[in-house]
């Protein structure tokens, strides 16, 4: 993970600030940085979104492809994750530098999102046991400025919201062979229900308190952090501790409570925003990558 | 300005892909009108005084047709009267998508400067480009695009000075579209109105053309019934099951052979595209017999699918079909195909028929076999594949498609190439000709191979005998050798030694299965396709001279009158003293100075053979004749240089005689031992009607041929001689050959009639050529079991398996024969190609309704001289079926008449090159041609290089 060098004096300054609920950039402990979201960025994906959180910049594209359902769950589709840590994001990713992080991120994302409680996997099934949609979620890190998990999760939720899967129906020919037929109308497509898709809130233990959306400097002062995925109802679906230090049970409990509160508050404006953008339709002025 | 076009497509592998294309809009697309002052165009197409004499629009106007108008009224648009038409890109694309021939015609009109047709690329124009809206179908979107463009045009032309103002008239037959257009203030007419108002267009033409809407998704064929219903239908007798055989001459006609109980199989005639219902040659289909009043007679017209008509159902041709002879007597059971029980698709060889649209990826493929329909394939490499022989496999035949869909399998090479043509020939005749697989080769004996002690222990040692072989020159797979010696008791011992192939090929292994599948070695001109790997066929099994070889020997004790006293069979080891050719053997016999053992043995054999032959002929064996040719092949180019008919020497018949004797002896032995599962060969007597043509032919020379028995036939053939016409007898024998049935293998347990008609033998089999025939291998195994030299195995004793094997062998033999004939025909063509045009004498072999078939003895070549020609008025022809004779402009042709013809190669159709013959003598004005000059010497010199 991208790190910065922080001197002892700086550390003390940050720690004291957090203790007084005033962070270096003026935020409170439970405040996010400025966040920008744009969907439908990449035309050759089925759904895409770009999220900018502070200087962290991630792009998520969703491609729907036809595949065979997993044998254990023949009536469900599934999601696949791939995180590409491009060297654009930080020089450390050069060569194979980003692979490990990429693996870690995609494994976590798989755990968080690929389950029937987050995404309605049954709706991805075309014909049980034979065909289903496989959603390939590709995450591209464009810039790292801390709090990757949160940014990625928001971007995934937005991209899934934006995803349009072409409608197909199965027709049977005279020999009993099944053929997949594609709708003629490009607007005739299926949308995913993203209501239950969780968002990840990362909480960093800084001193005795914990902060959300830590910058790189704050991260450098933290011993351990907790990632919590929370649905819009405030249900915690996944908790993971990352980082080298240890957390005492009491603070874990406190952090989970904070995570629930923050996560719940995150969903409502996000959905409102996405719906608003959607309602603009074609009239929307696209910002793109250069804007 | 950049837009992106997005659409979803199904890939060939069944996946679904989203495709995004960048679409650039521009504002420098001009309107193409002469009157326009705004557009900065250099050239204009549309005239300023655009006026069609029309009582509907008296003002000057441009026409703007929509897609359906173009598709249905292309003939009107082609009329020279119609000028100044705007064709939108949208329309052009739709037309291209829906009908290639009409697209081609439209493109031609667009290129015609006189017509003043202008293509407006509205899809790239900033002001006329529209995106498809939600809930809008592709068609609606295109209609809207057409309306928007019309609107743009009328607004655009309104900006011109008032005195020159022109209007744009949208032509559409779609009521909805018309209403919408009129709402937005556009001048719209239906095409019918517009046309009738165009005063100078003949009325009747418009009437014809207003109908006939073309829809690509139209269902052309009735649905096939599901298998369950077919089965119940067959059980209840409403449907019949049979093999579908398409007609070679008429693509709208086919017959279905319905196999009834026992021998009574009926033929059901199928006529018309709908009734044929997507069945392909050799499919197993279910047919429903039509009611009696719908029965028809087979048509005698030759119809070939011309291809590019695409989906226009060939109604006229079907009408023509029905107008054939419809006398009640000639009517046949007629039916229609209701379902396919089993497809018999294989990859087909043929050539690509390029689409008229240059950049199109869908093309029609024309198979070499005329009975197979054209196949539509998708390829991007059409340009490279044109002119090549390719293989295509059929994938399916949807009910709304005129042609089956297929895919490109592989290229065989460029057409006309000798290698390629041979490959095509082998593939088309289903001759397995791949190299032997590793699994097969693994069963070959390890080299160096030697005869072991164990072999010697169970075999008779005949190495001291003076055995020799007599074969055609250049033969490497020698499977028979002979010996003859005097016995002390005054009798003679004659031995026929056959290569012991069954020693090397053990039952059930990969090599055995491969050989059983191949069935026979195929000899083509200049190439041999082996049944067993070369190591065996040309080395270990081949009974070459001065090497020790394993053999299966049949040894007789024969007395002076050539009567068999004793017969025995044994596995043996021999050492052939000489491998001779027929000519060499003949020379030895004739040369009185030669008195070595080999020669003496040959003389003895020859003497006995003559007696045997005489006796056989007395019993009624037929001596038939067929013109066979051999090519002299250039050793480097492998082109035929010269051809000659095969001639037969005494030694040929000497070897033949002993082979027959061995075959008959073995047949008797294996039948005695295994009455249920002996593999035998029979030749059924032909039905009397087969001899009709022979009788008529003889009658023309005042002779009578008795056909009641083989003996009578043989005698009357011998008696039939015409003074001064020595070739007559040969011709008669050639005809007699054509009357014969096919000889077939069968399993003795499955049949009761064993008689061999041609050889006049009550029982017969094949024993003497195990290297090149699988039947002989089986016979060897049976015989080996019979004499206790080998053990049996289950399949050998199973008459049903044996019978199935016979069927395959018969099929392979037939196909091998066809392939050989085709190979000879191809080389004959090559020969005549290099020779240019020749004048030769020939004899009329058959007389047909509109042609005579001529045989050229010199080349053993048969050809047809047609008296009807497409581009010439046909001469007066009177055909008398009784004689038969054909009278052409007063000159009558009878069978066996001597004629002179020119021979040339007709290469107009690359796939079906043929020898063309035309009459030189007798001279009939308007029919015969002048004799051509003999081929120039220069050409010859070139060839002899």
C-alpha cells in the first residue's frame, strides 16, 4: 500500500488533532472527503463508474458475459473481480508491484459482493444449470490517496447500478436444442437491483480514536484498521481487520458501531445521486476523464 | 462530432458481445442539387429541371423512395424515365441487408450518370443523423431517419430562389409512415399512385410490380415434424421412411427410395422446393404420399439452380416443372418430405460462388456434386478462396432460408491443379486416403523382419519349388505366384501361392480395423491408395523374387485332362524364382531355346490353363469386353502423354485361369466347413429386360442374341460376326457388359443364391488378392481355421457382422470403381487439353432422343454428340425408339454406325470440365462441323521436352 513518510512531530500533531475531533484537513472523525461520482463512463462496458475521493481515483467497469452456473448453485449467476493497480496510481505499482495488493483487494471484494444477500444473483440466471450471466467487475486504480476500499465499493455500487444487461430469452427448436435469442432492441435490457449492495467503510485507529476515510498521513499514524461492509439498513455483512497492529475488543465494538452509522448515512445520498444522474438520460453532459 | 453506435451481437460461439462503434458526424455533406447555392459542392448530380411527366406532381421535384419501394419497385426505378432520385444511405444499407441482387441493381443505377440518382449519406450528416430511441424498433428508426432527411431536404431546397424552387417527394407504401410524414408537412405519395400518374410508363408493368413484398424472415419451408410423430406416423403407415436421392439434372426433383418388406422397395417422387423441404441427398427422411390426383410424372427438363436469385422462390421454374408430360400412365407416386430422420451430411467439396457485393462476407458455395444444394457460408477470405477447391460442411437449414448454412472447413488447393482434383475425387467418392495413423503402424512387424523357427515349424517348406509370379509391369504388390511340376505318377502338381497377409494382420487390431474400413486398394492413374501400409503391401507380403516369403498355398494334383485329382491347402514358405511381366512370361513360353525350370513350369501352366478355359467357356462363362485405357505418364510432370487400350496376352488369361480355379476351390472348402458364415461372391443373372438394348442392337445387323442362359448368350456373342467389321463383336460385348448386374460379396448364411453368372460357377469367392482386398483376408482366415492352421474369433463366425462387413466392402468396391473411372476421365481430359482438338473415328454405341453416344476405340473414350444447341435452332429430329434410330435432317443414325468426330475439351465450367464431341462425318449441313486442323506441331515439341 502506498505510504508516505511522516515525521514524529507530524504524527503527534495528527494524533492530537484526532483526539480533539479535528483532522489536518479540517474534517471531523466521521467525515468523508469530497467525493465525485460519474457513471456510464466507458461505452464498451455494460456498466461503469468513476469515483474520486480526495485524490483517490478509481474506475470500475462491469462486463456481462454468458457463462455456466457454478455446479453448487445452478440457478445463480456470479461475479468475478479483478483489480488492476496501474503504475499511474503510484510508482510502487510498477512492474509486478501492485499484484499482491490487487489480489488482496479482489479477494476482499469477492467476499463482500458475491453473495445472494448483496446482489440478486438469481436474476443473473438465464437457464438453470446451463447459462447464466457472469459479471466481470474490473477495478482500475487511477490514483491512490488512501481509503481505497471505500472508494472502490462506492464505485462498484454505482457501476452495478449503471449496468444494463441485454435481455435474452431461450427458445427451443424442433430437435429440443435450446437456442439463446437476443432482443432486437438495444434499450431492452435488464437492470440490477443494487439496493442491498453494501458499501465498505474503513475505520483507522488513530491514537485512542478512530477515523473514517483516512488520508495517507493519517494511515501512517495508525496501527490497524477495520473494514466494515454495511448495507443501507445498517446491517454489517463483513468485517475484516487489516494492518499489523492489534485492536482491543472494546474498540472493535466501538468501530463497528461507527461503521454502521457512517455506512448507513452513506447509502441514502449515494442512491439519490445515482437516480438523479440516471433521470437526466441522454441530456446529461458527460465529464469524462479530462473534466 | 463524435457519437458512438452501440449494439449487442451474438457471437458464433453463442456468447453475447456488446459492440461500440465510433460514428462521426460531419457538416460538409452536400445535397447534390444543381439549384442549391448553399452547399459548396464541386459536382452536382440532381438536375435543376427535374421534371417527370406526371399528372400528380406537375411541379419540378426530386423523388425520395423508402426501402420497401426500392425493394419492390426496382424495375420502375430502372426505367430511363425515372431520373433525379435521392437514395438515402439508410435506404441503401437496408436494401443491401435484405437483398443482394437488388442492391447490385441499385448500385448500377447509382453509377449511371444519365439517371441522376444521388446517394445522400444522411447517417453521417450532422443534421439528419438520429439515434434510436427507447422502444423504437430498428425499422421505425429507419423510417424516422428517412422522414428527417426528407424534411431536411425540403427545408434546404426552400432556401433557394423562388423561381427555381424544387420539392422533394417521399415515396412510401407504408401507411403509418405516410401519415407521420404528412403530419410534418412532407409531400408523400404511395408508389402505386406515383407510378400510374407517370403517363409514359405502360400500365400493365406497374400492375405487376406493385405486389410482391419481400420479407427476409418469410418462412419458406414447412416445419419438420418431431421424431416422435414421425415414428408413430411410420408405424401407422401414414408416412414412409426412405433414403432421399436428389436428381442430378433437376434441383427441384428427387426420389425417395422406400425400403419395404423384403425386396419390394418403392420409389416416391418429390417435386418442388416446398415438398423437398430441406432434405439433402442421402438423408434418411420420412415422406407422406400425396393423394392420387396430385401425382405427377418425372419431368424431363434439365434445371440447374442459378444461385443468386436468393430468396425469390423460383415460381416460374416450378410452373415449368409441372407442365412436363402429364399422361396418367407416366405418373408416379408423389409425396412430400415431412421430416428428417437422420441427416447424412458430410463435408462437401466444391467452389465458392462470390457474392455480388464486394465487401460481403456471405457467399454461396457450389458443391461439385450437383445433387447437393448450394450452401451459404460466411467468410472474410472470399477473395482468396475464389478459384480454389474448398470443403464446406453444412451446419443447418433454417426454415426461412432458401439455402442451408454452412462453414468453411479447409481449402484443397487451386482448381484445375492435378493434386487438388485427385483429392476432390477421393473425397467425393468417400475413399479413405489419409496416411496410416500411428496406432495402425504400431502393429507392423519390426524391421528387419525374418522368418522365425516357430513360423517354419507350422508351415510347409516349399522354398525348393520353382515358383514364379506373373504380373503387369511396375507392379509392386505381388500377391500371387504359381508353380507347376510333374509328379512321378504322370499327373502334374500345380500350386497357387498367395501372400499370407492374415499372418501379419491379426483380427481386431487397429491395422485390421483400418483395412476393413478401407476395404480395397484404390488404383488411380498415377497413384495408388493402399489398403494396408506400404511395408506390407510392397515388401513383406509382396511375393518378390529371391526372397523368402510366407504364403498360403493351394495345391492341386491335376491329371492330363486338367481334371483335379486332389486339392490341399497349406500355409507355407516360398522363395519365388522370378517376377515376370506378362510380356516376359509370354516370351519365355514362345522362345523354344529356353528350357530352364521356370519356363518349363510356365509352359505346363499355360497348357493346363488353355484346357481349363475351354472347359469353362463350354460351361457358359462369358467373355465380355470393356474398353480399358492406360496412360503413358510423363515421369516428371505426371501429365499423360499418350494413352493406349489395354491388350491381353495369353499369359494374362493363364494367370487368371488358375486364380479362378483357386477361388472356386477355396469357396467350396470354406462353404463346406462353415455353411453359415462363409464369405462368398455372387453375380446374379440380369433380368431379361436388361438385354433389350442388346437385342435391338443385334437386330439392326440382322442377328439374334439368345439371352435365356449365360451359355446361350456366350454362344450367340461368339457367333455374331460381321464381315469387314471386326470391331463389331467387341462393340457387342461392350454392350453386353452394360447389361450385367454388379457382382457382390455376401455371407453364405444370409442368402441362398450363390451362382456366379459371369463365370458360370455355382460358387465363388475372392482368395487371391489379400494385399488389395479385405474380402480375401477374411477368406484366408476362414480357410486357415478350416485347415486348423489358425484359431477362430467370434466376429468371424457371426453372420450378421459378416453381412455388415460385406455391405461395407461392396460399397467401397463400388466407390473405388467410380473413383478409378473418374480418375481416368480426368486424365483423359488432361490428355485432350494438351492435344488440342483431334479428329477421330468412332462408332455409335447408343442412340438417344437428342444425341448419339460415340465410342472412340483408339482411346476407349465415350462421348455424347448433341444435336440440340441452346443458341442454335435445333435441327429436325425424329427418334424411333423401336429400332432405335435417330433421324437428323434426313440422315438417320443407327447403332454401330461409323462416324467421324472432333474431340475437344470444354473447360467453360471449371468444376465440371468435359470432353466435347461434335460430328464431322457424315456431313449434315447445319449440324456437322468442319474437321479441325490437326494440332500444331509446336505444341507437341513443347510437350516432348
